[in-house]
């Protein structure tokens, strides 16, 4: 196995990047790696290399060895330093240095009792060869490697000792025992190790085995007139106590305890290293159940569980706890002292369940208890932390989807055996229950009389729909009661804040919260987070999340309070005010230009829109609904302007972040308000901005230009430079060829974008490329706003991709990087990501070896990518897996993307370019599947679906979109799939080959290598080269239009056979 270290001196043989080392080169690297100082002098190195027989010219001989080593490891790895040399490699690149460094740091952490750090540092340490036994001192003639390994072996032994101590402290006794036994054999007088070994053996074997260790040690000491020290005596007392364990207040483990094993392990480990552990989380998430399971599985001598839900604030908590632990009552005259005495037994765990309503009183009690009982461990459950210095807070998260589904099915079938549970209905219901176990169990119980679909349909706004059995605690008999319990613990300002914040979409920021609750928002959010009513998640910027069930309850409270109208008005003002500051640039130096005097402020504004997109979009949806109620022809001017101001800001955001599905969804809905008269100049500008963005994104919204031209008024007084935008919008597509030469740079840019997109869709990407390059050739650097120039270069890059000119794309990506400096940093970041990925993809397309694909895969994480780039990256990830030979993995990835493509179908209808693209990738990937994998993944069903869709889109006389190159790529993919099918008869195979030949003759979108002409041709020839050659001969006389019609006929024949 290849070592993960560049320089591996602990492997046999030692290696540099997998290449074996030997001789003087190995000795030199060994000496440098093992040096305690930063460098070794020439004299020290000469002595290390030739300890017995110096060469005639020692310094020259050293330089020769150094030259040989540098030839192997590189000039920069061995550096000259003063009168010597140093190994210029990070510690993490050299196994002996990494082990030594981690062992030393682990020792320091062990002394400080920082056991978690010890476990991290000693995890997966490099293995020291067995011959490097630290107990066997090497002779004077040992090699430098052997001497180095001997030294490292001693450090490895110390690291294993510290790891054993850390594992025992963390409660992982089974894993600790072997390491502690090894350490005790090396040093039979190490009381720290022996005490830990006693505690571990008590858990793993028996208390008797642990006591025997103590007795053997005590006898050895007695022979010398000594006695065991404090550590051993304390371990002895702890083991004795485990022989008669005490358990109070425990309940049986629930029948369906799902998805929580990692939490149980984590809490037990936390109790080993922390005196006070508080489980927090929203009501119903399972804190009580988890605490009970932890208590039941604890191996500590005494475990007490105290239920506090029914204890009222102001009650005598000391008396409550004394009663719960079975204390003898007040015997000393000081109840607190008596409670401390009752809990003083070594190894005691006190579980305090449901502390949130007693948090202050409980904090005042626990602090002194921990001081009086050094070995006491406290596990508290609370919807808010206790805010003590010793507290370790562990938040219990909702169940994942798999565990939620399993729990619901188990409980529902117990409530009504034999019922049929629809997967889609269950998915919809569980999405609303958000992994809260109590809500899941309550919903499952309702299936006694309702179907899952009926529950899902009735649940929104009805938290009281879910009810528990009569014997459940009052606070948990309904979902509403669970939330109300937390609500009642809030003060008036916190309740008002929670109710108002329920208006915000999930994932809102502090700025959005301030719009609703004022300058005190940070403090109020902190309070609501501490009560587990709001969750904060940090992904660069803290975002706040509210469970749907909590939101429903809070909105109900807001409505009842009479504050809803004022709250909604405040939210509306904030969204409109923020979005009105995002402007549409026309000339260089406008909004978005990095050289604008207020560029930093503009960047912050745009980032705020990006961060709070969900909340702003929520306002836009509300305004569009109001517009629908009014009727779209004559909107109130203030409503029209608000829609346009918010719409323009979001359209700009979506265009920069490639959120094309949003543009395709909202663009057509914004056109109606945008073409109506504005209230003022700013509203007019916003409307024209919306329309300009819709039209210049012509490739997505091919029906928009004609619609805009027919509705847009001729002028608006005082609109200034935006009159140029209106002039272009009112021009017909027949004027675009003329307008690309317009004297106004922006008009020429807009016409170029639209005409180039039209030419590409019509199947002439060469003409599209010429149109773009003509304008780029006559533009000067400052003619256009930076964003428009960058978008024009990206448009050119995309056309190059579609033509399969991958080497030119790599070059274009590099040159476009310079243009990012002209736009706001937040804009440039999105473009930087896109350019980096496209350049990397094309580099692999040019060098499609498994290793180059593997390197790109390691750096590719689609979850972190914006908008549609994420969709594309996922599909390309499948393509890269196919390049590495992993056909099944590639096919599974493409099917995930195919599932996502259903979202595009809901917006653009069947046959959008995105659906065709991903179906094409699926078909071509499926060709490489083994017969068994093809059956398992139902490749035939994908082919049938694709064949029917191909017939439909080619026979549609008025399609919503007509992207000929993408349609032809789909034609070729269907054809290749038919040719490769095992059950294809000669006639069907001939039709498939003719589809491929037809598509290649028309021209396909070659954005991905799998859709390139070379790839499609080579794969088809692999299956039936003769059929392809004959098909090409048959279609040779056909012109472009006839070829498209011929493809439609072929698709109809195939679909008819399938039908």
C-alpha cells in the first residue's frame, strides 16, 4: 500500500512519493528528518553519513549526496541553511516528523486533561515497523534509519499510552483496555495507567478483575514498605461501588429507538469528559427519551433520573432532588449539604429532565453541587442552556429522513396494521414534521382513522390535529401543547419577536430580523435560540431557522395579537427599500462597477439581497398574488412599482448566480406589471430593468421579445439614459441584425446577446460566434458596464463549448478572469466559480484519462455551487465517473439529475433544453452499463421515455422553445441508445444509426464530451460501424430543414414501435 506521506521513512522500504529510497540518499533524508533542530550543519551531516570511515573529501562527498537527493525529491525540498542543510517539507509530509509532532502535542494535552484533543492527535498515527522495538537498544553499527525508528518507536509508545488514557476518559473502555495493558506492562508502576486500567477492566470484564489489579499492585508496594497513591485508591473506591449499582427513576428503553445511536455514544463520551452536559433542542425532539437511554446504558455505579416537568417554579428543588435520589432527609440541618452527601458516591450520574422552566433556580443549585462532589456528573435536558461555566451544551437535532420514515412506518403500522402508506404522501407529511420524533409519533397515531395523505392535507395551520394518548404528559398530548410550553416561558418582547419573525422565510439573517423587531433583534434572537424555538446555522453568515410547526403557532399568535398588519408593512418597507438600491447598469461606471465611488457599499447591498433572497422572494410572491387579485391590466401604481423594484433586484441576482429556473419561472410573471405605467422615475427604471433582463436572457425566454414590444409604451417623461433601453425593447427581432452595429454600446450589446442566442437556437452556432466576436472586436474597454462585457465574454465561451472547441474555452476562461476585477466582488465570485469549473472540465475533455478525471472529482463539490451550475456540475460529475470507468456510479448520478429535471418541466413544460440535456447524458451513460446494472437501473424505461419525448418535441408545430443543437444532441443520444440495445433487431439498429447520422449532420450541442461529435461517432461505430456508414450515405442529399424533418419521421417510427 502506498504511504500517504511524501517522505515515508517508516515503510519497508522507505519511499519518496512511492519510489523506494536507499543508500546515502536515504541516510541523508533520514538524518535531516530526525534532526531536533531546524537544520543540520555540514559537519553533523558528514558524521551521520560516514560515522566510521570518512571519505577523502568529506564536504565534496556531502555535496554529491545532496545533489543526488535533490534530483529525486526536488531542488526545494532540501535547502541550504547557513553552514548546513534543512529539510524544507511540512511536518505532515514526513511520517516520522508527523508522528513525533503529534505525540509531543498529545502528551501536553494529556497532562492538561484535554482528552478530545488527545484522541484527535493520536488517531491514525503512522505505523512503526515491528523491528523498531524501543525495548531493544540498537548497537553502534545500526543504520541511521534503524536509529531513527528506535527513537520514533518510543514516542509512539507514549502516544499509545496517552490514547489509552483518553479512550478510558471518554468512556470507550473496550478500545482502551489493550492500550492500557500494553502501557502497564512497559511501566508497572505508572499509577495513572493502572487506575485507568482498573476502571476499564471493571466495565469490560468485571469488578473482580479490576480489584485483582489493585491487589497485585498493593502487594508489590507492601514488599517495599509503600502503599498505593491517591489515583489508585480513588479507582479502588469506584470499582467497589460498581459491584452494587444504584438506579432510580429509569424507564424501559422505547421499542422504536431509531436514528439516535450516535447521539447516545456522543452523550456518554461527553459525560466522561465534562462534569455538566445539557441536552438542548426544540420540544418533541426526543431529549427525554435520549436521556433515559443514556441513563440505562451508563455503567457508572449510581444513576438517578429526576423528572422536573411537573415541578413548579419556586418549589424547594433541594427537597425534590433529595426525594428523587432516596436521600435520608435533612440530617445535618443543611439540606444542600445532605444532598451533596447523597450524591458524593464516586461515579454518580444525576439526570435532570426538563429544566427549562427552572433554569435559573437549577443553575444556582448545580454549580455548588459540582463543587462539593468532585466525581459527580450531571446530564440535564432543557430547551435552553443553564449558562454555567462548566456546562457542555449538546444540541439534539431532528431525525434524518431515513430514520423519520422508519419511525413513522413502525408506529403507523402498530396503530393500524396492514394499512398502505403512499410514499409521496409520506414524503410530503414528513417534510412538514421536519424530523421531530414526537410530531412523527403523533401523526402516526392519527393513521388509526386517517390516511397519510389526509393528515398531510389537513396539518398546515392545525398543530392541534396531532394528539397523543391520554397517559402522555399534558405538555406533550398535542403538538400545540409542546410549542405552547415553550411560548409560556418567553417574556412579552420575546413573544412579540417570535410572532413577527414567523413572517420571514426560513434561513433569514439578522438584517431581516431587525426590519421586523428593531435594533434589539440580536438580543431577542439570542434568547429565542436559547429557548430552542429558533435554530442558528452558520455557513459564512449566521442564518436563523424556525420549525414549520413553531411558525404555524407563532403566526396564529401574531394574528390574534392585532400586530400582523404593522409587521407585514414593516417587512414590505424593508424589502422595497433594500431592492430599490440595486440599479441596472448601462454605462461603464454605473452600479456594479468596481470603480464606482460607492462600490463597497453597493457590494454590501447586493450581498444582503443574496443572503435574504428567500425572505425577499416571499414578499414578491405576496405582491404578485395581490396583482392577480387586482387583475393584471391596471395595477395600483405603488403595487406595480413595488413588484418591479423587487423583481429587478432578484432578476439581477439570478442572472449573476445562474439561477435560471428562477428567471424562467418569474420572468414571464413580471412582464405584465413591468410594461404598465410607473408611478415615478425610479419605478419606471425598475420596470425597464426587468424587461431588459428578460429580453437579454432570450435563450431562456424565447417568447418574451415579441410580447414586450407589443405591450411597452413609447416613452416616459424624464427617463434619460433609460430611453435607450426602451428603444431597444420596442425594436422587433427583425431589427437585431441592424442594431448590433448601433452607435450606442448598450443597444449594440443587447442586440448582440439576443441575435446570437437566436442564431444558436436555430442551429447556427458559427454565426452566433461571429456575431459576438464582431462586437467584441469593435468595443473599447470602457464602452460598456463591466458586467455586460463579462457576460458577453461568457456568452462567447458557452458558444465555443457548444462547438466542442475545448482548447479555446480553456484559453477564454483564463482571459475572462481579468474582467472580474471590473465588477463587484460578490458578482465576480460567482463568475470566478463558473470560469474555474468550465476551464477544469475542458481540460479533462482534452485529456480524458481516469487520473485527470479523478483529480477534478476530488475538488468538485456541487452542494457549494450556485444556481444551475450545481445542476450542471452534478451531471458532469457523472461524466467524470464514467471517464474513470465507474459506469454504474455515473448512471446513478445522472438519475439524480434526471429527478431534479422534473422541476424544469413544471416551469418550462416537457422538452426544455435542461431536460433534453440530462436525458441525453443518461442515455449515453447507460450504454456503458453491464447487463445486470442496466436491468437494475431500468435503462429500458429511460430509453422508452426519451423516445416518446423525442417524437413529441419534433412533431410539435409551435414549441415553447426550439434549441436545435440541444435537440440534435438528444436525437443522437436516442439513436446511440437504440443501436447499443441488446434486443435491437437490424431494422431498429438501422433507424438508431440514422438518427445519429442525422444529428451529426445538423450539428449537436457539444457542451459535454459525451455529446461531442467525436464521442458520439466513435461509440456508434463501436456497436455498428457499417450501419452508421450506410445511414450517412442515405442522408447525404438532404439539406438542413429536410434533415430535421427526417429526424422527426425516424423518431415517430421508433416511438410507434415502442408504443
